[in-house]
């Protein structure tokens, strides 16, 4: 009979220890700790994400209660004060760099989006915080907050870049720091409208799709005739417009579109003159995927309540949450599991310290669901 380590141990094995050690030597503390290592800190933070414990006390108590299983995870029981000190003092940049390495690793196995070539969505989401507990993140008179800036790749809807800032930082300031591969398409909302940035993207041969602001200043220079088929798809107008930036004058494309289902009207702005107007509208519809990404991580990961109050502790917790998302995605891609990520994390949570094959666990659960399905007519079972 085959022997298997715990499901948690197998999940941790998805993290390459060579990459972990390399980053630890670069971004970890100058003096390597002997009692509570970076690996142990990472395991405890990941445990907190998977099990959805509500407090640091509950996380440490429940983890330490499994002391006879911790040896196989490469960790030891730890005092709450020791963990708290490490979480507050050890630089969060270590987990940020670890997240970047895992992004590259997932990109090598992720499925490709055949509909759109090199499509990215750019957006941010604000996480509100109690002002009395997080004064360093002062945002408004009655609250504090931070922003999660995400560049989402549409190949498999994985984050290609993530930056965390205080909520006061405007989105366009982060956008201007990003670099994109020539030929790629970036879609974002009206909060990123900046003609100087659009000019730079155009010079770098990066295409963008966004919505036009109501108070935008431009002059129409050419009207593109529309065919009947385009109007039946919802396209109402297609114009070439001239805009003025600090760098000079240049031409963009303005498209009018009415959604046939919702009957809402939109004006899209782009520097792509080869795609059809309907394709531009479809690309902007794809931007909704980044909203779904924010919704998923807020519902299934611990990024709205924190086990530490310092900026370093908060940022470390969020990056470990995103690392957990990448590890789940990597497992799904490599094992070709049909379950959703939400179902996967729930199954792992319920069987965290069970000694069985992690992949076989999902197959067993899938078979159980099939057996529990209502009885069908013999012929319908094959469809």
C-alpha cells in the first residue's frame, strides 16, 4: 500500500524550495533566524489562508495542536509573540518577490486564450480598514485603506503583476510604472484616462481599450462608414479623433456602441485601427474578468481582516494570499482538475492533514458527486 504525506504537505510541495531559498538569501533578513525561519512563517501564513481562521490566536493554537504532524511540514510549534514579531519586522518584499517567481512558473503551464492575443486587464480594488488600528494607511476622515493594483492576464485569468499601495495613491501613478510587451492589448476603465500615458503606449506599440470620459476634449477628423451588419451588432458610430497631450497631437479612435441586452450606450477609446468596432466592444466586455478576480479573492482568501496591524504584516498577508491563489491554479493546470478553484480550496481545507494522494482526493470527490446525482433514464446517462 502506497504511503502519502498529508494533503497540506503535498500542497506545500508545489512551492519550489530552491526558488524559496534563493529569494530568502536576497530579500530575507540579513541574519538568518534559528528559532522561527522564513519557511515556518510562510507555512503559518498559508495555513491561515487555507483554514480561514478569524484571528492570530486561533491560527497559532490550531496549528500547534497538530504538533505531531508539523515535523513533516518542516516547522515547529511557535509562540504567538514570536510569530507576531516576525510578521511585523521581516520585509514583505520577500513574499512579493516569491509571488513574481510563481507568476512566471504558472505562465509556463497555463492554457492560452485563443480568442484574444496578449490581452490584459488593469484595475485596482480598495480594501477598507479601521482607522484607529491602521493609522499608517490613513485614507479619509473616518477610515483607512489600501489599494490592490492588479494587471490580469486573460490567458488563464492569472495576475501578471500586483502592487499594493495606500488608498490615497491614484491608479494612473501605478499604471505609468508598468511596462508592456509590444503588440499586447491593455483594457481599463475611465479612471486611467491620461492622454500623456496614451501617447507613450502608442509610441511603444501597445494597444489599449478604455471608455471615453464625458468631459474629454478632442476634435473629430474622420467618420468611418458602418455596414448594416455592424449596426445589427450594436455598433452605432466609428470616428477618428485628434487629441492633444503634452508630448504632441496624435490620432485615436472613438467607437459608439449600444449593448443589445442591457440597452446601455458606451463610447470606447482605442489606438487600435485594425480590429473591428465589435471586437473592440468585446474586448472591453472582457474587462469584467478582473472584477470577478477581485470578488473571488475577497470571498475565498483572508485579505479583508488582518492578523497584524503594521504595514509590513498586512502586505505580507496579502501576498501570501495571492501565492495561495497561484498554487491552486498551478495544481489545477498541471493535474487537469475539473473543479473550480473555490471547490478545490474547500476540499483541501476539509482534508488538510489527511494522508492520501491530493490529486486522487479530487477524483474521489468527483466520483462521489456523480454517485449522488439523481437517477436518470438509462439512455440519458450517456449524455
